[in-house]
C-alpha cells in the first residue's frame, strides 16, 4: 500500500532523514517516536509533499508520490491530511466554517471568498463534528474552544477531505492528559472504523504503545526500530532515545537524559 524507499532529506551537511525504508501493506495506526531532531517531522512532511526529498522515493498504491507536481500533488495532499501540534485553525472563524475549509481545494476561489458552502457539505461537517463529540460547539469561534476541542476540530477538518491517510505531527503535545486521551481515541476510532491509515509523531512512549499497532523509532535520521508495541522493550526504547540508565518509560522525548550529554542537562525541544 505504502512504500518508503531509501528516503533521504539533507539540509546542507545535516541529514535530517537518512535512507529511511518503510513498507505498509494495509492501513495501520503507526506511531513514530524518537528524540527531538530525530527527523520525525521531516519524514511526515515528505509524505505530504510539504518538503521534497533529497533522494529516494515514496510509492502509494503504485503511484510515485515523490514525483507528483501541480494538480496531482494537490490531490495527493488532500488524500493525506495533516494535523499539527498547534491545530492551525482560523481562530476568529466559527468551528463549522473551519471544518468546511477541509474542502477548499475542491472549491472555486469565488465560492471561497464569499464563504459559500454547499448545503450537503455543511451537513457533513456537522455530522463529523457530532462523531467527534463537539457538534454543540459548531457555531462558536474556534478560539473559544479548549485545546483538546480545537484539535478535534482540526481532525474534523482533516476528515472533511475524506483522506486515505491522516498524518499527525505531535497531535497531543500541547494538551493535558485528559484531552490527549480524547484526541488519541478519536484518531484510533477513525483508523478502526473508517480503515484510514494514521501516522502520528508522538513524544511519549506510553501513547505510542497504547494506541498504535506499529511503532517506528528514529534516531539521528535513521529508522532504528520498526515493530509492534510488544517488541518495543525498555531496552529498545532506551536505544532509540539514546538515553542513559535513568530512562523512564513515562518520560517524554524532551525530558529524557541522554548518554551524550551531562546528566543534569535538559534536552532542548
Ligand atoms: N527547514 C529546515 N532547515 C534546516 N534544517 C532543518 C529544517 N527542518 C528540520 N531541520 C533539521 O533536521 C533535523 C530533523 O528535524 P525534525 O524537525 O524532522 O525533527 P523531529 O524529530 O521532528 O524533532 P522534534 O521532536 O523536536 O519535533 C534537525 O536537525 C533539524 O534541525
Ligand atoms: Mg517534530
């Protein structure tokens, strides 16, 4: 279904993603973990064509993604919707309109300028919000919602695109534990009920273990682990994070003490 072959991205002398290989044969819920700077966001951004690869290729259902241009590239970008840590909603716009923006790439500029949305799209947006448990907030401005609710609006906007893949870059990094759980449960449900693939960069190990079928561990741009949560032992996790003996399963990637730094140093996010 999805093949990533020798995918590499360099920024000058710095290799952000180094010859990554991943094969996915059916829709899965995949978590990507690793220390800050390991290359997780760069990998997601290449999947969504927000960043061009330096070399290697991405093939989805027989189509070479990394070679797409113009309208084909935009079509692919709507098939793999992206969710960000900071939600990226229009704060002063109402929730329903924010969700409807998920259909923008299918609408004319004129319709967009006047915020004209077909009735059926409006109904669909409300149904999606209802599914995510936030339909009652539809008329409110996005900025009036809590972080967790805003992230679910962002998920609703992504679903509006009817994507095959949802790419989530640290979707719960700004949320409290309760809201983080609601957002992860929503992503899990979307995967299980709709059969969509979800690929999420996660900064805590326990979240990856709990919600994902498969975990990919990155270190210094390379994929150093690819397996099930069961195979992700504490020893393997310590290796992915390059952490020392004080490594705790509950630690986040920004808290972990690493081998190549003094024990008292904080790893900067
Ligand atoms: N636009 C850019 N220009 C130059 N270097 C970049 C750029 N984007 C990323 N990098 C570098 O590539 C490497 C990987 O960055 P990336 O953002 O993919 O890491 P990450 O695993 O997502 O980290 P974090 O957990 O902090 O989000 C880092 O060394 C980073 O400094
Ligand atoms: Mg990142």
